[in-house]
């Protein structure tokens, strides 16, 4: 897989945030919200390569958005997402963990996608019930072993992966693309180079920034 990036290389302090889009499997896209600034948790973890918040879009008979980014990317992400899909047609918003930083974009998505349900673990649903108030009926709690059929071979399999930090942790496996959407279970605090293609086979230099949470 090759991800294209903006062609203009700017000094770090002037690189604008962006959203990078690429196909990663059948009917599946990654939307990578990127910043080269050090966010709060990067300072906490002593990371220095920027941040990419990966969200995923599967467009089969049903449409699922997996792991929309945190609040600071909301407007930029929603603008790009509308270039990829009619938001009113999104059926499911899968969130692998719940925190306050995601509530802004989740509530915006519920406004823009009136038929969408938020898929999360049962622990996550307990947290979101309070935050969503009269829209809590749009929660779709799942547990390990549950499957969500999107059609065209995309049967999302869910596995609960609670940790002390993320007791509501949830992983999603799509057999059609053989992709495991692991969210916080394995990730890198890293933002792609500002120009040229990024090939996922050339990320060895980022191994120090790989992290478990």
C-alpha cells in the first residue's frame, strides 16, 4: 500500500494539519488525521515524531466508520470524510474506546448521520449513556464474539480487550480484508513525512515510537 502525501515540504512549525486517505482493502479506506505538533500525551510519553489519528471507513451494503479522531481534528476530518461518503448514509460508528476527547466528534456525527448507531463495548456504553443523554438509544453495545454484518463479506467480529487504562477496550476484525482494527492495543506516536509516498514496509525507523497502552 502506498499513501500519497502533500508535495510541499514545510518547516516543522509551519506544517499544516491534514487528512491523508488511502485504500487498505476491499471497500475499505484509512483516513489519517496528521499533525506534526506534540500533543499532550506525546509529551507524557516523550514522543517527538508527531501524531497520526487513524480512522477507517468500510463501504459495503452497510457503511461503518471506525475510530473517528479526537476533538482537535473534528472540522478537518469531517470535511474530508464528506468527500468520501454521504454522511447521512453512515450506519455504524465503531469506537474502540471512549474518552472525553472523542465526545465532540461523536455528537457531531450523530447530528450529521441521523441513522447511525454508535457501536462500542458494554463498558463504553455505560459511559456514553450519560454523555449522550436523550440520544443514548442510538448506542449499539457489543461483547466478545458478536458479529456485525455489513454485507459483501464484511462481517465485523468484536473482541473485548479491557485494560486498566481502557476498561472499555474493543478490537474489531474484518475477515473480508483480514484487517484487525486494534486501536490502542498497538500503535505508534508518529506522523508521516510531509512529502513523498509512505510505504508501510519502510517504518522500521519508527519502532522506538511503537507503544502498548
